[in-house]
C-alpha cells in the first residue's frame, strides 16, 4: 500500500512539471545524431501512457556546456567507438555523481 501511494505521489509531481530528455552531442567517434526518431517516439509514448507532460522538442547538449546540470535525463547514442575528450569526461562525471 505504501509503495502505491509513493508511486502515485511521484506521478502526480511529474505530471505537474514538463519532462524533457537532452541528446548528448559529443565530438569523437560514433554518430551522436543517429536514430533521429528514437527520442520523439519515446516522448510520445510517455505522454500517451502516463500523466507526465512532455516537451516534444529535442534538446541537444554538449557535455562541456555549463547548462548540462539542467537536464536530469540525457540520451547518448552512436555507432562504433564513442570517444570523449577529457573535458567531456569531466562534464559527464559531474552529472553522474
């Protein structure tokens, strides 16, 4: 019963806010821009199947941007070897603490 109440509270709080996911734009290897329909499809699914309000526009963020911490949900995608610079690694570590 307590778990059900907790889940209800979480969904209620999330529905009062807008949900977004930022796609990580990295510089080395891979292709960060691949699968362009993946995030829009995920956001449509979330909006249709939950009470969460979503931003339909995709945000793109670099791991070196100062505003990186504004996005609690991020998406990293690519094919092949994804190579991050030292500064990108530092930025990623700062949000994964």
